[in-house]
């Protein structure tokens, strides 16, 4: 993947997921080292708000609409992508630090959540042009087939 070819090959996608897994192990290890200092209420809140605001509304729409192959409405992609952003989560941690509770190890929960989504489940941002839940798009299948054929010479 590069700025002119915005797709992953299986290898680049796997390498990216591996990077997220390494970071997940590092932050999880850090949390385990400080397990006695973690306040579990804020940890749980920092872990679940991401999906409560960003994933659950789109999932409810997706299940109720039966829109398995339809485009994700912009609002649901926006909610998911905003809450699943490292930048937004860093802002939340910064606000927590400055305005609420100072530094605490519970705030590792947000980055751990995001790294788990990306490293374990392979979830990245939701594109508006695809279904909310992952499903193969026929045009991408055709592209993949053509791309492989061209690479084989």
C-alpha cells in the first residue's frame, strides 16, 4: 500500500496487524505490571465507550436494515471512525489527565481496545462505500483477480 494505491496485499495487511499485536502485547504487559494500581471502573469505561458510541449504533442499524451489501450511512462510519481513532482517544486521555483524574493506568484501556481491534480482529476504519460489517465486495474480488493475474505475468 502506498499513497497512490490504497489497498493492502495479504502480506502488507498481515504485517500491519502484526505491528498492532506487538503494541497490544506491550501495553497489556504494562497494564499487568501495574494491575494493582488500576482503577477498574475507569478502565472499563475507557474500554467500552469506544464501542458503545462508535460500533453499537451502526451494528443496530445494520442488523435492523438487513443491509448486508449496502453502503454504510455516513453517520455510522463517522461515529465508528471517530471513536476508533488513536487521535481521539489520545484527546480523551489528555482531557482525563488534565480535567478529571490526572494520570492513571486505567487509561491504557482505550489504546488496548484499539490495538486489539486492529491486531486481533483486523478491523480498521469503516469506509462509507462498503457494508458496515465486513463482507466481500464483487468489484474488489474482480480487482484482486486481475491484480494477481497481472502480477503473474
